[in-house]
């Protein structure tokens, strides 16, 4: 919809939302009359936002090419580019032949998950999956390393005992650990630092696998970690188990990352140290990418106010943690300078991160004639009273921010595919190749999904894009970690 159409197509008197609380706590809406002229001044600001966020084909091509270049530079030497290009030590991918009972532990925040997966080989594949989620008590987030890992080990023991025996084998675990770690082998990694509100003492600089194994010893639990992986690598492994054509995995949720299957002879920093399979999964940590991105003043202000200014620019542009906040900053500017919501600016709209990406998605699914859902979200979340014109502008802001994010994510994916293609001569674009996607942003935001796929198709062209399958791999990281425990079994 054009900005002119928004500013002129609506009658001059439009209803706006006020909320009253009924005695049973349910919101009731009444309509009041407001002149539409108050939001016309915001129209040029919307035009400027759309121009600054534009992702035409040349911009996307530049981003894809820069991603490929950064991948190569990061593979050549540590610190060679913004992309860390971390070696996962996952040199053996699931084949479908895996059999037995394996466990997964997913530690990435204030909750952790434990899973038990029974594998039956090519014929039966996954026979059964059981899982449990455990909340970490607040006090343990700032406790000692031993206290935290003892708690995790006890939860593992309780879960394992519910499942009976281990078919005669020691219980083997795939450990998904979503904190900064320097991996040193498939089953060891040194914690760089805790993040996400954790301040556990005595772990930094230590092997997190050894910490967990020692805790299991203290608890008398006959289990061992066979594979330490991050969630993106586990997603690729889980998807690859079902489909041999999976070459790339991308997570688009609160945060974002990507990994892919690489030939070892294309990794100069390995210095000729190849495994028998001669291939491995490489973790890009692509949130740190920054080249050629179309940024606005709202992106720059948000970055400057963040805990890591100048870092994770790609993540701040495309992931679920930040899209709502970028939109909030744009709307606040339009409210202050363009009277988008009338003469007064709601105080709540000035609160950082009060508007979440799920709110943007909810508003964009609104198909009512008066955009009732948009009005409800604006009032309930940000205290904003709106008329139909301002609601339409809000939707355009949401769409502009989300379209840019999804198209840039699509360009990043194409950058990975192009790099692999250049080294393998038609091994990617000349046949079916699957990109496994996971994460709440991709799963629950239809417009994001559509814009991402459209960008990939635009960049690759109609013929090549038919061979590239972008497929949702729901909860692939859980089963993927268990599969990597099986693939790297020390006792099988």
C-alpha cells in the first residue's frame, strides 16, 4: 500500500480505541472520534523508513557475495573475518543405521531439556522419544560450577531412571550447550564466558563436558557425554538423519545462526588434518556478519544502547529479539515528530523492548476491516490509542522491518550455498539441496517465511531455485544431539 493511499483513502473521522475494564477483567472497547490529519505528517517518515530498509536485488547480491567472502576468509585463518567459522568436530553425520537408546541434554537458558531417543536403524528409525523440561532455580544461576552441574546431573538421573535400563550400555549423551565455548574435540569444549543472566563461578576456562561428567560421577550416574554441539549443528544433524540432501541449517528465533557441511580440503586453517570422512560441519556464528546491510537510524540507536554495541549486527537486523524494538523506535519517532497517534505520546511506547516481534506478527495477521487486532495490540502492549490511518501506517512499519530482515536472511543463505557451489562445481545448484530451518521466528511468522523464500528465489533465478528446498525442521536440535551421541558412540 502506498503512503499516499494510507494518508488519503480513509475518512477524516476515524474511531480510535479506548479500553475499559469490565468487572470480570475482560477488556471492552468503545470508539471515540479523532481527526485523521494528526497522522498525515507521519507519511513522509514512513517513506524514508521504506527507502532506508529497501532490499532490491543488487543489495541482496552484494550481501550474498560478502557472506561468501567472509566464509572463505574465516576458513583460512581464525579471526580472518567477522564470521568465526568454528569447527564443530562433527565429522560423522547420521546415516540412519544408528541403533540403541541415547540421551540429549539441551542447556541454553533458564530451562533445560532432557530427551531420550530410541533408534531402530534404517527400518524402524526413531522408535520412541521422551522428553522433560527442568527449570533452573534462580539461585543456581549465580552459584558454583559444582552446584549447577550437580543439579543438572540429578535431573538427568531422575529422567533416566524413569526409562529403565540402557540395554546393557553406558548411557550416552549429546550435550547441546548454547553458551560461548571453544570446542577442542567432539566431546570437549572450554567455556569462554557465561551469558543470558548466568554468573556461575569456577567454570570459565574449564571443559564443560568434564564438569558434567564429574557431576555424574559424584551422583553415581553411569552416563557420559559423547558429543558436545551447539543447537544449529544439532539441527543440521537431526534434519540430515531424515534427508541426505540437507547441507545447511539455519536457526531464526530469538537469536540466529547458521552452519553447513564443508569439505575439509576447503578449510585452510585445518592445515591438512583431515578425518576419514573428509568433511565436517562448520558453525558460522553468522550473527556477527555486518557487510552491506541497509541500516536505519533506529538500528544504529538500538545498537548503541545495547550491551554489545558494534557487535552482532546481522543478528540485530534479522532475528526475533530485535525486530519489535526496531519497529518501536520507528513508531516512537513518528509519534513524537509526526503526531502518528495524536498530540500526546504514550509513555509506554518509550520503554525499550515493550513491543515484541510476536506482537508484530499478531498485528500482521489482522484481516478485519477496521484493523481491530492492530488497535488492541497497540493499546494493550504500548498504551497507544489509534485510528485506522495510524493502524495502517503501523502495519506498513511492521512489514518494512520484517521484509528487510527476512530478505537479508535469505541473502545470507544464498551466500552459503554459493560458496559451497563454487568449490564443488554443480554439486549444490545442479541437484536437490535442502536448507533445514528451525526457530520460532521462522516457524510462527508467515510473512517472514514468505519474504525469505522469495529472496532466495530472486537471487538464484527460477531454474536453480527449484533445486533448493527450504524446509522447516521442528525441534531438530533435540533429536540431532541424541543422534550425534549415537554417531560418536564410544561403546556401540
